[in-house]
C-alpha cells in the first residue's frame, strides 16, 4: 500500500494535469468537446467533482479557487442546452453553494433541478431518457445517467429541502437497476431500449459498471434513506463487486469489456470501481474481504500515471454499442474523467488505515 506522501504527490500531479487539459490529438465527434477542461459537458463535470473531493480531503485553496473561477467563466459565457450529460457539472456546483453561499450558483442549481423534475424527457417506467447534446436518444436509458444527473438531483433535493426530488432520485436508481442489471452475472448492461425492448449488445462495459459501483456509494451518503431501499441497493452492489472481484486481472486492472479478456485494460473503470469498493468498506457497506481487490486497483491505477500527472489507458467517451467489438474499438486518450476518477481512488487511498 503506497504511503501518504506518495499519494499526495500523485494527487497533486493528477489534479494539476487536469486543470490544464486540452485536446491535442483527437478529432472529436460530439457537439461539445469532451477533453478541454474549459467546456461544460459530462467529462468536465466528473473532473470538477474529482477536484472537489481533492479540496474536501486536503483543503487546498488553489483547488477551490480553480473551481470558482471555472464556474464563473462558464456562467459568463452562457450555459449549453439542458440534458442528462450537461447536468454533470451541477453536482460540484451545488456543493459550492454550501461552501461559498453564492446566490448565482444557487439560482442555476434551482433552475436545472426543476428542469430535471418537470422537463427532462422520460421513457418507459418514467425513467430519465438519456438525452444528450444534439440527440434525444428516443427510448434509451443508460447506466451513466445515475452518475451524471441523479446524484445531483438527490443533492438538490436535500439542499432545497424538496422531498419529491429525493424520492425521484431513489426511483431512478430502482428503474435503472430493473432494466440494466443482469441477474445471471451480477453485472450491469450499458443500456436498454424501450422501443425494441433489448439491452443493445448486452455488453458488460467496464466504465458503465463503474458508474454504479462509485455512484451508489456516494448516493447513500447524499440522502437520508430507509433501511429496505438501502439494503436493496447494497445487495445489488455486493453482488456486482463479487463478480467484479473475480474478473480483476492479476495486475489489478479491469478490461473495458469486463468479461472479455481480449479487450484492452481500462484505467477510468479500474479507478472508479476501486474507489467504490474502498469507500464501501470504509462506511461498512461492503465486506472487508474485498479490501484487497480495492487496494490492487489502487496500485494498478498508480502505474498508469505518467511523469506529467496524465492518466494513461483511458477510453474516450462511449455511446452504447451493439456488440463487444464496438467497445474494443473506442480510442484511448487522456480524459478529464480519467484524471478525476483517478483522484477519487487516490483520495480514498489516503483514508485507508496506515497499518494497511
């Protein structure tokens, strides 16, 4: 287990690299770029959440200053269209409401959380349709939505004291589990199509599974939750982690298609899964027997950080695919969420008892 000094040095490098991230090599296919940190989209939103965790763990004044300046600049520019993915930056923004008391931040969070409840497109069983910039994705739900939109809605419900928001967040976790969880494997499919009633390619995508492993642990610490639902969410997480532990490579990594060892190993999934496991153990949600799985993931992620703090072996943004080959063909590039999810597990590593 790396010592605190090593972890803090890596955390500093990874966060610095993320704060200056630019696209230098990929011809991006999406209307809003996914790499440049100074754009308002889901990868940047996850990245900011990583910096928030860095600030909360270390009280690093520069991290908080960066976050405030980032949001101030984006608000001055004007925000993009509202959809599932562009909600991602709000998870950090609402935490900044608590930290700074900024009324403009609060106004934005109130406006967007109200839009989620009243105007975000719904599909079967009232599930949030995974609408993205430039594409409504008719009838589609993805596991990603839980992290990109539902965590913010839950936190907004607590912050604004709106019980209906909290209850809707709970419902979304349940409906996404209903259609995306594979009882035979204990893993999650990437998506479900309500128009044709199928799980697309029925692929167990690594980062998709990681959104649940990491997201559910944060969700349980955001809202007050009754025992029965808490047990249900954690039973699902435990079954998933049990399967994930069997699929972990000897070097601690997971593959981008979890149960396909011919697919490449992928760092962002490894980091988020490891984070969820270690955090789950810390809060008593997961059994201690999985600690070695989490620690091996941490060690593996450390090996993917280059001298400049850039996290390697991260897959680019990934829409739902019709077969495993689609995921294998996704390009690899430094990404803000790769930096952020690495920060998640490094910071969680700081909280592992020193005796270990």
